[in-house]
């Protein structure tokens, strides 16, 4: 969430940023926010004046009673009663004004970093790096959903029977490969200095608001109505919310976390060949990395996260590319996002396997996540997160790119984790 003071002091910059995002009615909502803030501030001043006058008169009443001027004291007392009624009305007006302002601020996305390119959709994203050779497959090469059936390692129909479409069942060597990937990713992350956490898979409303999933995005998450809890869309949410309301010290930075969780996304309206097999699921596994950083260091930290994920993909020997997302494709809370995509040879298309984002102060403002700077003043921290990595499309890339006529080879880096080198 943007700070209203930032909007007030940087109105043109905010409007330019919203225009880069192709945000509709930007000027209208910004003016509404500034008007609501003006109302809130004026109401606060009126309330402060009334309370100050009331306190002053309360002291006078005591003095008048002590001096025997009872009639005067009662007149002043009557006036304080009127001021109390007035302060109560003003307090209610102030609360309403604050709630209206908060509701408006929730509707405004983050301002893109200057390096974010202009664009309307994912077709306008900017490729910044590409590495790895696309393997030459035989004419009999199959997409991963066919390989899964051939080698009996993932059962999509069984998952549909148990739950519904988008909930696959991993079997035998498929389940072991899935487990191997989780352990490998966690080991890579902890070796790079990230502290591992096991976190809840359900969150409360305050946590959803803290990282930007709520309000207004309830339809993207599974909701447990009886308990008013939400199944997590990513480990980013519970991990980042561990620091909600914290006041840090400069020496606490950087805070680096990693964790494995299943992820749950409703993905309403997702149909067609592009979501077949593992390409898009309602439940999937992901290993996440999260950083809490000093604002001066957050973009270097973002670069370090990008390099870390590159190292993992190099070890897996998967052809990949990195995209800088354009203004029309960057997520609501992000200031700058890099997407990693692995090339699926059998499908002849790129599959997103990771997004790495710097949210700057956008989440921290919602989370009330601050630190004391060298001057002793309270300042918002920066938050970052990335997938390291999401499993479904990595699994799809391995199955398709490593297939041979004899079976599916296991990437060398994973053999110590799987205990086998071939799926056949």
C-alpha cells in the first residue's frame, strides 16, 4: 500500500507510474484519495482542538469548585458536556474518514521501478538473459502428461476423482522426484544463507491484507468460511507475515528466509491446452525465498536472488530465459519483477517457473514493518520474494527435456536425492 504522504508529495510520479501500469481512472482515484486525506486531517484538527478545550475547562472546574464558585463551575461543567458530545461525533467522523481513506489506498497498486518497460501484456515483457541449449528430441518425443501416463508417475485422472481437475497424484518415482526437488531446492537455499522455516498453510485475514492478497482478491484463494481462514497461495504470505508489526534494528538486516509449502490457487476461468497437465494447477508445491532488507540494499538483494535462481537452473541444465515484466504485466504489489521461464521442448513453449520481485515499502506499509534508522527515526523496510523454485513446471521441463528412447534421465544434481538415475 502506498503511503498517503508519498502520494501527496509525489502526485505526478504516482500518476506516471499508474499510467505505465495502464491503471484505469488513475487521476480520479488519486484526487479522491487526496480529498479523503484532506477531510481526515481537518477532522483530526477539529477533534484535537475540542479535546484541548475540554481538558482546559476540566482543570478550570476544579479550580472554581475549590474557590467556592460553584455556579460558575456548573456552567463550565455544562460546556464540557457539550464538548464531550462534540468530540464523540468528531471521533466517529474521523474513524469513518480513516476507513474510507484506507479502502481507497487498498485499490492503488505499487508504483513501478523506472526500469520497468512500458507495455500492455506479457507479450511486451523484456527478455534480459537467455542460457542453455534446447535438446534435440526424437520424433517420438512426448509432452509431460503423456510421459506421466507412459511411466505411471503422475495420475491426473485419479486426482480428479479424489478432488477435481488441477489436483494431480504423484506416484512411485514421480513422487520421489517431487520430494527430491523439494529437498534439493531447500538445501541450495540454506547453503546460500537462507534460514528454513515450516509455516502454517492457512492464514487469517490480517495476513492476507499484509502481503496484498486481500482485500478484493478473495476469489483467487480458497476460503474456509467457518473459521474465516484462507489456504495460502504461496509461502511468501505466512513467511513475510512473521514480521508483521515488528520494529527492527539496522543490524537485523538482511533477514533471509526459505520454506517449502503446498500452494493453493483457484485459478478461476483457466481452461485450454495451455493449462494441460502440470502447466497450471490448483494445488502445487513450491519452495520460496523471502528477504527483509534495508531500502538502500534491496535492489542489490534482488540481483542476488536472480543470480541464486540462475545457479539452480544451471545445475539442473535446463534451458531458461529471464524476463523483466512490463508495466501491464507486473503484479499489483510489485515494483519490479523478473520472471524465469524454462523451455519445454516437447510443447515448444516457455513455461514460467519463478517470479522474483521487489515490493519496496508497499507490503511493509500494510504490515507496519519498520526499523530504526541511524537517526533513530522509524522507517519502512523493503520486502522481496521469489520462487526457488515452483515444482510443477520444473517437473514438466525435466520430464520433457530429459526424455530418451530408453526412459527419462534424472538430472545429475538430483541423483543423490532420488537414489536413481532413470525413470523407465
